[in-house]
C-alpha cells in the first residue's frame, strides 16, 4: 500500500495527478514500487529536463503527502484483487504452496485480507515513511548521459545535510514448512489440476548455488529439461511442467516442482513426478544435459545485462543484500566450473520426494483415483474472510 500511494498521493505542493501531467509533457517518469524486501523510488528523463525532474523526485522522496483519496483508491483496488484471488487455479496453487513451504504466518507469503487492508490509515503510511526513509537506509544509483563528477557534486549538495535516522532492526523471520504429505484445495469449477511439490530451497550465497542452477536448468528448466521431455513429450501428461531448487538473496527460496494436467490424470502425474525424482538419483544428469543447461544459463544471462540500466539494478541488488561487488563477474565462472559430480551431489542433497509437501488444486471427484490412495490428505480452506462488518458465508451443516 505504501509503495503505491507514495507516488499517487503526490507531494506537499502537487497532487499525484498534477505530477502525472507535469511529467507526461516531458516524457519523464517518477515511480515508486515495493516488494517484500524493499521499497524503491526511481526517475527517468531527458538530459535537458534533469533539474526539473530531479526536483520532483527529491520532493517525493522526502515530502510525500499520501493523500486520503489515493489511499482509498488503493484500498478499493486491493479489495477487488482479494475478491478475485480464487478465480485462477495456478494462482491458488502458487499462493497456497508458498504457505506450505514457508509456514502460513511467514511474511514472505502473507496474504492481504479485507480486514488488514481496511485497517491501514494515512497516518500509518506517514509513520512508516518517517521511521524508515533516511539517507543511511538508502542506496542511490544513477545511469545515463552525465558528467560523473558534476553529478556527484549535485547529489552531495542535495543530500549531504540530510540527517541520518535510526537503522532498521534486523527482523527474525521463522520458516516453518508444512509436514510432508498431500494437501488438497477443492475447486469444482475446473477440469484440470495444478500440482505443486514444495519444500525450503537455499540462499544465493550458498556454495551449492551454481551447481543448483545447472541442475535446475537440466532437470526442470525448459523445453529440453528432463521433466519436460519425459512427462510432457513422452508421457503426454502435462500442459506445462518444470521447477527446481529455488534461491533468494537473503532468505531460503522455494524448492518447487509444478505441473498442470487434466483432472483425469492427476494421480498418474504425481506418480510420474515422483518417478523422476527417484530416477535422477539412479541416473544422474549426463554431461550432455549439463552442457545444454550451462549454455542456456549463460546465453540467457546476457539478456539480464544487455543495458546499462539492467547492470545498475543488478549491482544495486548485490549492494542492498550485502553480496560482494564482483558477484556479477563470478557468475559465469561459477557456472562454468560446475561438474557432473557437483550436479549429482546437489540433487541427492536437496531433492527427496518424502520431504515434499504436495499441493493439488482441482476437482477431486474427477481424479483418476483418490488422492488418499497416495497417502493421507489434508484439505486446505481458501475461503475469503468477509470485509469488516459483513457476515461470513453460512456455516456448513454437520456431517
């Protein structure tokens, strides 16, 4: 909510709509955004408009207004999204399997509800900005056509006297994966099932990261991967299938294998995934598969860095999460050094079917055989709690 209304709410001198008009005639942008780890503010403009647009950027950075009408609009947009969040099978599967991997109370899988959105006030946004937006908590990066010395002088003149604030405390975040087993979200209005097998993954600073990347690409990363070749092409069971051992900068990623199949092949598809997990230990990824995987990773990585803007974002991410400044340069050599033995080792170390929580979203009465034939099943309730002051759905009769 903060990341949106920061921009739309405007500054003390101009509303967000006035900023839109001001920037549009200059083909410029000043935007704010957020994800689970950070908030961001950015600008882009023609060289000749730098002073005018930078002034807007600075005002929004330090003196946002968070106008009530824009907060109200953002809340209505959230309400609309909440009302539709159970429409798409794959979205349900991604959301609920994330909760299984991290634990339902983990902030990385927290879900907005009518009640939590309605509780946010303008003062909450003002307080958040006051508590966290300080120069010692900010990384500023600029790329473009400018004189570096002059730009540094400009930035020091603008921000040199900005007083520091308290550093944010390090949050202790608990990861409590669900017990291995089968979990079912009943959805009777569909004719296909979305299957996700999940567990905790790794961090990107894990020494196994490069071997994991190569394994992921070879096992479940694309059209030439094992999962795609066997389960989709040879067996014809899946619309799409893939996944691997996920990684994130500052917390464990999600180990996730996912596929979509018609309702009548749900159990068969789960068993096919299980077979591939077993088989990769019996028949490790071959040198030919590893070569294809390395080529795909390295050729694709180039497109992440094919502009100065992308390189800047990448380097700022390393700085933000405390990674070495040469992390980017290490990537290619790290991937190239991965051996077949490394790939076999990480597959054996991290991927075990008896440690996975298996979530199925689908119409269970149309499954080829009951999910319970594979093991005990826990039903997952995705009922959306009602908005404040409105009654919830009627209670189901006792059975």
